[in-house]
């Protein structure tokens, strides 16, 4: 999907490696706190399984709609992280992002509809980071491993034509997405401009999977329940400015 574009952004981040490795920028020491704010690009790499009609009017059907599919769109938001340095090299970081909107776009036989619906995911994470080099180094790469809890708000089926074709004229639809715990993997680096100010970049990955349930209702009141599994698997690029207290 957007993997090439994401890797281009990651390449920009890697240019930080040309910086000098040491200049006595010793703010990132044990007991210090760093807050980072910047541009967060989220690029989902997965897709959805075909829709399966589970029931019609309460009667079990379990019929897969062959050829149907979907994927989540890329999006941008403001990212915020706060990290506490337990030692000069080990830190605990909290990762947040301002509320963002993601579109669910049809694939296969659903491609003609374009955007099928929208949602606002909430994916905070906590992470353990190991920073290379000493606290006096200007340039400090790091690796991070953590856990994320993702839940979804404002899940909506917004494409009227899709709803009408699926449930008939006068039909309606609503949807839900399940919450999940997921591992977080991150590679990044920071470069100290002064004792307190620095710039940074990172690339992260979360294998997020959620279960979609679509509740459709015909004009006569018959309920049709369909399900799909949506693999988001986002690659995240974060370019930021940070201040260390």
C-alpha cells in the first residue's frame, strides 16, 4: 500500500546519522524527563478478510461474500511522547497521538464504493527504550519494545450507496471494531542541539488486528449481521522536537 512512501520518510529520519557523536550534551541522564512533540505519519500495511454474513433475521447463515475486501487509509496527526530516564541508557516512554480519523476503503468487489466508513482509533502505548552511547553524546540511537492498547471510537458506515446496495432502499447500518492489546517495536534516534533541546526521528510498528461487526437493517426491520477481520499493521514515522527537563 503506502510502504514505499513510508520507507522514504524513514530514510529522511536516517539522515540524522551524519551528526557528531559527542559534544557533552548531557541532559538525557538518569532522572531526567524528555517530552517530544511532532509529526506522526501512520501507514497501515494490512487489509481485511472478506465479509461473512453471520445471520439474517436471527437465523445463522455463515456465508462468505467472495471478492469483498477493504483496507485502512494512511493518516497524519500530532504525536506526543514523554520519557523518563531510569538510567543514562534506559528509559520508559509513553506514546500518544492527537485523535485522528481513519477511512476504511473498499477493495475487490467493494472498490467501486471508495470509502465505506470511518473511525477514530485511540492507540496509546508504553515502551521500554535502550539508548546507545553515553549521556554526553549528541547523537543517540535507541531501540524500543513495548505494549499498546487500541480501541476505536466513532465507528461509522458512511457510504450511503454501499448501505443501500447491501440492505436495500431505506436500509441502515452501524458498525463496531474490537479493542486489542498489541506489541510495539521501535527504532529511533535523537540529536541534541543544546543541553535541553533536541530533534528526533523514529520508525515504529504495531501488528494491530481488530474484528469488524457490521449490523445492517432493511426497511422492513430485518437485521443482517456481517463480520470481517481487519489487519491494520501500521508502520509509524515520527519526526519531532524535544525538550529535556
